C-alpha cells in the first residue's frame, strides 16, 4: 500500500494498492505511481493520438 499526500492540499490523500515484487524499493513505487499522472494528463490533452485511432471493424 502506498499513501500519497499532496504538498499543496494537506487534506488530499491518495491510496495506491501496489502489486510489485517484494524486492521493489519504496522509491521505485513512488516513481511508478507518479508516472500515472503524466499519462493521465496526456489523455486529457488528447496528445496520445488514441482519439483518432480506429481498429478494424
């Protein structure tokens, strides 16, 4: 379990259920969890190109 508190909003707390290997360091868990936000921002901006992708029907 990884718990994240926002620096700007001390009341804002996010919880992550982590499924990594037992040898995974806390630093690596934080890095991977933080990468989620960058990916989510790209989806919101529409810069991923997935909105124009069409799979064969």
